[in-house]
């Protein structure tokens, strides 16, 4: 069964997926007061790759993902890549599950075992993934409006505590911290856009991937930039640091409007939990779809349950403590991630372009 | 606890397969293998919570670290 997502809902899904759990970690913290420069550099570096992800989908010509990819790059390269992306998506779902269960345990349920919280998220994601990408995109377009309104309201209220002098002096430590921060942002969350390639089965029309991937990425990047910038301006460089957990949550806790509007961090916590649920579900869905392509099945739904149940131990396996979560989310490079974010997409894109052009050339020669 | 985990996986697998309208053997086989792998993974973690994570790219990671010491790590 073909699942076609309207462009508008696809865009919402992309934005919500990228914002997901990103905001409760110190994004680009290695850049210090040059956070804004790191964001700009990261967007400039990520945009060509996001265009490549979209271009690859355009080259599929509205074919379903599995057969289209096999036609473009060959049967076995497509299946091997699908297997690799299954591992990447499933691992990422496990990491987000771990982040979220640690976050909830740290802020409100200290005596609840993490595995119980992770199981709740995994089972909820199982349900979401079984419903498919159409239902998920519709849900994202409804919930996204609520979550982004809350974040926007929080941003307005944060403005009472911001000090923009925190961003000065500019490039005091040179260009290296800016580059570190930008690479950190590329790794998490900007180039995680690559999973959207595996998520959507079909699009509305030929150019829909451009209309979903590029604006989705740019809106998410702008939102993350503004909210991370505001958080930095409230906390300062000493506190916006990998060793300082949940910076947005801590910044929002400082909001105090005439001693009437306080303790708003609970609302932000709920929006972060919603975003994390969506991210886990997207990762699970992408993992199931990629695995079905790797194994040569047309249906992916029967793979969702074992992958979702495997997430519960995975959330206790890859990462166990808050320090490890911060270290994993704020690292600058990782060979595995570079392989799935950059090397394979660029290689496949070049291969697909050459094959498409050769196919067109052969067609023209045949007509002549 | 291990018995409880095994029973949980058996119950989930049984309910899932029962809900399918068609049960081609290829699908059933793949499903059972994946459920078995998930159950085994859960049991291994119960027996040893400090199970080491495989690092297939660790060699490249340490080489990159030497190349650019300030760049962080994998």
C-alpha cells in the first residue's frame, strides 16, 4: 500500500523531527559565545547535503522507495545501504529513548526505573509506527502547532532574562571553536535529516521532496538557532556547557513574571517529551522500512514490533548515564555518523545522477 | 526476571502473528528471528548490564583523534 504524505504535513513532520529532543541538550556548546556563528556555519555546511537527500528522492520519479532505489543504484548496494541505515535509525531511536527516560527520571520521577520509562516510550512509538507515516504526519501537523506555540511563548517570556552581551566578544578564541560547534550541530541534529529519506514512501509530485526537506530543515534550524541563542543569552557561556544538563529547562525555570507566571519548565518538559516521542517513532519507522528493503519485503509493518521491543534494552545499552548522553550528543565527529550522513548519500547521489543521465541518453539515441 | 522477559516476548509474538491476515513462512521466519534476537539482547543485558558496545569504527575514530586532537571523539 502506497503512503502519500501531503507536502505541508511532510514539512511539519520534518521540522518536528529535527527539533525533537534537540532542545534539552546544549546544542553547539563547544563554540561558546560564538554559538550564533556556529549555527550559521552549520546551516551553510548542511544545506548542500540536505539538497542531495532531496535530489535522490526526486530521481526516484514517484516510485516507491525500495524498487526505486534498487533501479537507481543496483539491487545489492541498495540492500546493503538499507541494512546500514536500519542500524543507524534503530541506534538513534535507542539513544533518544535513553535521553528521554534519563530526563524524566532526573526531573520528576527519581525512583522510577529508567527501563519502565523507556518501555512506555517504546510501546507508544510501536503504536505510532504501526499506524504509518500518513497518520504520523497528520499527528505532527496538529501537535506541532501546539508545541511550537508553547516554544514561541516561552521564547517571548525568556526575553525578560536575556543578556545579549553574553555573545561578546566575537571570535575571541579564534575560528576553531566555531568550527567545533558547527560540526557538533551537523552531527546532532542537522544531518539527522538523512533519515527522512528512508521515512517517506511516496510524495505528492515530482518536486515534493524539495518542498519537504529544504524548508523543513531551514525552519527547524532557524527555530533551534533562536531558542538555543535565547537559552545561551539567559544562562551565559559558563552554564551553556556540556556538563550543565538540560539548559533550556534550566533557563525556563528562571522565568518569573511579577511572581505570577513561574514554574513554566513543566510545560517545556512536556513539549520536549512530545518531540522525543515523534523522533523515536520516526526512527523506528525508518528502521522498519529500511529493514524491509534490505530483506526484500514489500510490507514493513510486521518488522515494527521486534524492532520496538528491542529498543527497551537498547535504551539501557548504548548509553546509561546523563554524562554519556551529553558526551554523545556534543561530540564533534564520529566515523560511523560521517559514513551515513555524508559518504553514502554523496556516493549514491553521484551514481544515481550518472545512471539517470545514461538512461536518458540511451532513450534519446533509441528515438533518433 | 529472565523467565518474565521470555514470557513477555512469547506473548507479544503470539498476539502479533495471530493478528496477521496472511502468514507466509518467509515473514513468520524473519519475525521469529528478530523477536528471538530482541529477547536474547534483553536477557544478555539482564545477565550483564555492562555488556560492551561493539565499536567497528573505533580504529578510524582513534586515527582521527590523533589527526585532530582538539576535535573531540566518536
